[in-house]
């Protein structure tokens, strides 16, 4: 009888140890899943920010290239957003190149034409977030200025 009681207690303790072991394994797997999910979510949000900055770059490039293809008298004022997805950035136009610096990485695109910048900018136009850009075609030249 004593042996049966000891055997019964051993089975109960074995079951409880197995339960604790499986619960521990489940928590470890859950932690691994959460870490992987967080990394993919972070990567997705960074990709969204990068695509938003490239979209702004492409918008400006397309407007400048459009101005080079249309007739004289074309005028367009573009409002530059103050932030891209709550992130700071810098925008620069130098001769035939437009650059955006976002999160320390430069993205550049070439323009189809030379942009005539105001002489006070020395062929380099630094556009601050929140500025307005004035794009016009005058005498078959695309003129870009901040308003």
C-alpha cells in the first residue's frame, strides 16, 4: 500500500513538472514570435518612411521635368511638407540633380533639364521643410525659386 501511494505521488509530481516544462516552452516560443514580429513591423515602418521620402523626390522631379517640356508661361507653386511621417529631412537642388537626405541617407534623381536657380543660391538651392517652391518656364528655361 505504501508503494502504491509513493507511485501515485510520483505520477502527480511528474505531471506537474511536465506541465511547468511545457508552459515554459510555450512562453519561450511566444517571446521568439514577438521579437520576430517586432522586427518585421519596424522594417515595414522604415520602408514606408523611405517610400514617402522618395515619393516627394519624384513629385518634385516630375514637376520640374514637366516644366521643361511645356510652353513658356508655365507656373507651379509646390508646398513642401514640414515633415515626412514625423521625421526631419533636407532637400537640395544642384544643377541637374535633386537630392533628399532622410534619416542620414541621401536619395538622388537626375533632372531632364538644367534648372535655372537664382544667382544668390550659387546654383545650389537648399529647400527647408515647409517652404514653397516656385517653378516656372520663362524664355525656354526652367526657373526654380523659393517663395
